[in-house]
């Protein structure tokens, strides 16, 4: 359903520029407000160098085929224009960035081809590497107060820190650095113990508790999501409950990621400078770094073992799953009763009309 225009609505300022740079590469610059862009069919026709009728046909097909829904994609705005000497306010249909992109994939014109070349390059990079970055835009951020375009650099840094601090990524990196120790002897057990020690120190620096203590304190079957704050997918699974980081609060996660990134930078710097360091020295150096940053330094291995923590969280997960199954069954029964009541009401209405 198309939104009805209101008196205070005006088109959101923005611009989409598609051009070939001096080095022959196709570039796309987007200047948006509030993370979207609105264009009329005429504006899209000018962007892709085609007719308004052609754009209209593509828009109709996109909506008819269900590629996009009209609600949220199509919107009426009041625009003011002068017709002769008269100032006239008219309602004009605008389409958001989702529609502009979909039209760009369909329109048959030179500009449409340029857009698809650009989009394919970005998509290919994303599929192969797992990311696609606009280097030029990030190197030349908008100046605050001169443009409505937001700067997402801080968000990018936060996401990179989160990736670096993931257990698997951190384990592989620490394993590489660990192998550079002067007295390193390949052993999966030693690597795991060293990794656990580093993880414990980082968790303790943030929360005052080891990873095992944190899981035992916060895993609780009686609270929403069993006390977890992050997990893979749309619900908590068994693979999520044994990761201590998943129990950290939002601010703690940010601190943990930042601290992990700093520690990894430190050990990588030590390794790249070819400094001969023995295994026991790595932990001492990490302790020194934590002290320098004014963080808590953990002594020993903590009051709880990983084995105890895993037993606790698995028991909590068993109870949590029982509660969740019961809740799902009750909800399904309520939905069934509600649907049955609606069907009965429809039948009664039909009988009443006869």
C-alpha cells in the first residue's frame, strides 16, 4: 500500500553518481540521508539514460514479481513547484534505494550496463573475499557539518575488532605467534592451554572473572536466551553456550574486542621484529601490557575449571531447551485455538447471510 502524503513530508536530499574514473574504472558515489535515497521515475530515467516509460515498466514488473514490496519502497512526497506565477504543492511518487538498485539490474542502456559492471565487481569481490570495501570513500571521509552523508569508519573498525576477537580467528593467530617462540615444540595440548590462558586474562581484565567463572555466573536457564547476549542464527544453540564471550554485555564486548586487538598487535609486532621470546615470557609480557593499560591482571587459573563450566552450561541448556519446547507447544496450541475460533466465526457469518 502506498503511503499517503502528509504536510510535513519532503523528499530526502541525496544523489547517486555513476561515472568512469580517469583510470578507466567505473565508480559509483552515493550521497544519502538517513541511510536511504529517494528518486522519482523521471530521476531514475535521467540516471540510467532511458525513458520514463521504460523505468515505469521495470518498476511495475519488480513489484508484480514480488522482488520488492510496495510498502516501504514506494512513497508519496509533497513537492513544491512554480507553474507560471503560481506556487503549487503536488504529491509525487518517489522510490527508495532498493528500487533504484533493482531497476539498475534490469534497464537496457549504456548507463544500466555500467551500473551492472560496477555491481558485479563488488559482488564478485564479496563472494571471493568475504568483504567489499570502498577504499576511496574511507580514505576521504565527509567533513562534519558540510554533508548529511554519515561516516561509517568507526563501525568498520568495531566489526574488524569483533572478527579478530572471535575464538577461532584468535586461536589461529595466537597459534602462529606461539610457533615463533624460541622453545616452541608442536603440541596441540600446549597450544590449547596457552590460548585458554590468554582468553582467561582478557576476560578477567574486562569482568574480573575468568572465562569459566563468567559462564558459571551468567548461564541461567530461567532468563531470556539463557543469559547469552550473542549467538549464531535466530536462536541459542548448543554450540553457542560454551563460548564465554557470548555472555558479555554490549559494553564489555566492545572493551574485549578492543583489548584483544591491542594484544594481537603487540604480539605480532614482537614476532615481526624477530625478538627471541620464550613461551613463559609471552604471558609475562601480556601481564605488563595489561598493567600499562590500567587493566586487572589475573593470577593463577581462576576458581573454576573449564570442565566445571561446561558441565554447568550444558545442564542449564538442557533445562532451557525444556522450557523453550514447552513454550513453543503452548504458543502453537494458542495459535490453533485462535485460528479455529476465526474459522467458526466465518462459518457463522456465512450462515447469517443466508
